[in-house]
């Protein structure tokens, strides 16, 4: 552990991202504690990744990716620990996980920006709280199709109020009918 900590805390020519991957691997391999080694390894990894960006803030999480692929994580650790000392496979796995976490964060940020733009575009329309709630749900990916009955149930309002709210959104170019007739009529966002 003394050698590990001296290496961890030293300045080196190794890229910080690679150093994060190496530190994670060696910490879990040394396994200095009975419990919590994985959590500490992820914290050390996050620390070095933040250092690589010269920023205390990051919008991605390698820890989440590791948790999503725990079997892959344990398999690559075992293969690397019992191998010939070459950690290339581990580095590839780690960098792939890092890339996935960054891609997911970019996707999330893009969705947030799109949603912000959408609500900015309709800001001149006086939508009420019920309408805002439904619009946000539609924007985020409504499960099934929006009908007057679902609108009323979600907002705990009458079907007449729901229909009035929906018609207002249609008149203002925010919603459009998709299919069905009468009570089976579906509605969706006109533009995102």
C-alpha cells in the first residue's frame, strides 16, 4: 500500500485517465480492506478523472457503468489478475466503460437542452400546471398514447377540463391528434 500510495500521489508522465484505470485495478487487486475496496477504488478513480480534467465537476460516472456491467467487471478483473501481468485487457475494458458513461451523459445533456429549448419556444403560450406536467411527460417519453382519459387521470381533473386543456394546446400548435376517434383519440407533441 505504501508503494501504491506513493505512486498514486506522485506526478508522472502517465495520462491521468490511464492512471485512473491503473489505480483502480491495483487498488482492487491489493484489496487492503475486508470491505469497501470497490467503493474506495471508484472514489480514487473519480479523483484522478477529475484531475485529468482539472475540474472538480464531472457529468459522467464510470461507477454507474461498472454497476451496470458487474459481471463484465468481475470477469475482466479476474482474467487480468490471473493473467501474465499484462493489463491491456483491463485498460480496454475501463476505457470502453468510460466512453459509454460519457456518451450517456452527452445524451442526457442533449435531452435536457432539447427540453429547455422546447419550453422556451412555447413560453409565450399561457400553459397551466396541468398542461406543463403533461408536456414534460410527453417530451420525456410518455408510456403509450395520451388520451383525454389519461390526461384527466394523471392530473386528477375532469375529462371536460382535460379536453379543454388539450384543445388549447392543439389551438396553439403544441399538440396534435395522432389517431383514433372520440375517447380513443391520441395526442402527441407537434414539435420537439
